[in-house]
């Protein structure tokens, strides 16, 4: 009886050793096969192989690294991010994984996430990639000419100069100065002196801070001041805003609250913006935005990369409004006329590695001040240049 027990224990130990040997061999096989696919640049096969073994529970950090690189080579930066994030969950200080997470965030235009992971790179990598903690991040210019079909609303001009400063790996400061000029005639505004020649000559200052709390979450807040003369009136319009942005690999979600004093009236606006990358890159993307103040406004943007250096966008806005804040309160629409509909298109062309040209056309249908059916149209042509250092 005693000898049978000993024999049973020995058999169990041998079985356990055999199973363990098989498991070890399986891990070695996964490593060998994935390395072979990697060395032969069989990126699609490598991604499929990585998925199969992930579902089977046979995961290795090195396998994830290889699959993440394969996704990067195929231009699916969102998928690549997911694999490298899994590596960092096990190995937070893996410098190579940190570097590719940094690159993927750049390719997905998530500068906040890129700065965060840049801060965790080794000194050698920062030096070789010329990554600086403090620098001038970008300079941009913009000019818009707006043409109306109503003789009481003359053509308008808008110009802006912007400067972005990186004050640290986790802090960015964006600021702009802008001008807006237009002459309008509105006889129904009896309290305004010389109301048939009202000169709008707005001067603006805008500042926004972005703090990157983590690789996926950033907090933003800012201030916009507009000096708005209106013949015998002068309005010192002010806007403060704050919000949070969460960036997952395929979807970015931003929520912002705006509090403003416009034309001596209090104005509140709340925005939710969802940006998504179905293909894991900027070859195709969409941006959906819902705005609520006195009414609900919805806008949709769809973009596509037609070549390596050219992107086209289409946009449409539904909702009736005469006051609205866009692009984190950078653009302020505080019109006496009511916007009924807006649509347009943009082209972005990379002229050089760091220089981007923007051309935009916008069509607006407006309802004239204190009327019920007197509609007119406005056509806007906007050009801009942006240089990223």
C-alpha cells in the first residue's frame, strides 16, 4: 500500500514536469515563430499570430513589442499604441516601448500624450532625437476674407497670429492675437449713433494652458479677451473656459465648459467633442461635436488623406445661433444676425516637414437681425500657415 502511494507521487511529478516542459517549449516556439515573421517583415501575419496567442493566453512582452512594431509599419498607429501600452503595464521603464508610444502619439496628432512619454525617455534617446523640455512649439498665421450677399453687411476681414510654447514636458501654453474688421448698417438699432455706418474693429487676445496629467489625460483652461467697439458703445468681452481631454488609442473625448461676458450679457456654453480614427491613423478620421447653450448645435467633420502630404476635410453644422464659441473658445461668433446653417471644406498640405498650408472655404446662411424671413449668405475664404519646431 505504501509503495503504491510512492509510485503515484512519482507518476504525478513526472506528469507535472512533462506539462511544464511542454509549456516551456510552447513559449519558445511562439518566440521563435514571431521572431521569424519579424525578421522577414511579414507584418500582417505577425499581427494575426500575436492576436491568436493573446487569446490563448500565451503572451510575452517581446511578442507584444514585435506586434506593436508590425502595426506601426502598416500605419495603424492606434493598434500599435495598444500593444506597446500592454508592454508598459508589465515593464514601465522599457525605453524602446516608451519611444514607440511617443512616436505613435505624434502620428495621431496627440501632442500632449507625446510630451508625456517624451519625459520618460532615457537621456540618450532625448539627445539623439533632439527632444527638448522647453521650446517654442509652433508659430501660425491665419487670414480670412468674408463676403456677404447683403448690401447692409460689408465684406469682413479676420487675421490671427498664434504662438505655442512648451514650458515643460507636461505643460504647453498657446496664445494668439487677432483682429476683425467689418462695416455694417442697421437702422433698427436706434440706440447706436450713426447706425448706418457701424465700424466693427475688434482686437483680441487668447491664452490657453494644457497640463498633461498622464499619457491619456490632459487638463486645459484659458482666457479670451475681445475689445469690441460699436460706435458709441465699447464692449470688453471676456471668456474663461476649462475642460479635460481623454485620449484612448482610437478615440479622443474632450469636454469643456465656457463662461463668458459678451456685449454686457452672461453667456454659458458646454461642449463635448469626440475625435475618432477608424483606421488607426489620420488617413481617415472624424470629429463630432455637440454644443449646448440656449439651444443645441451639432457639427460634424470628416477628413481623409488623399496623398502622403495632403488632407481634405468636409464640415457641416446644424443649429440656429447668433453666439457660439469654437475650437476651445479660440473663435468667437457674437453676431447680431442669426446663423441658420454652415458648411465648408478645408485642405491641409504639408509643404515641408514642419510647414503646413491650410485653405478653407465656408458657406453660411444667416437670418437678418430682427427679421423672420430675410435671409442672406456669407462666403469665407481662409488661408493659414503653421510651422512646428
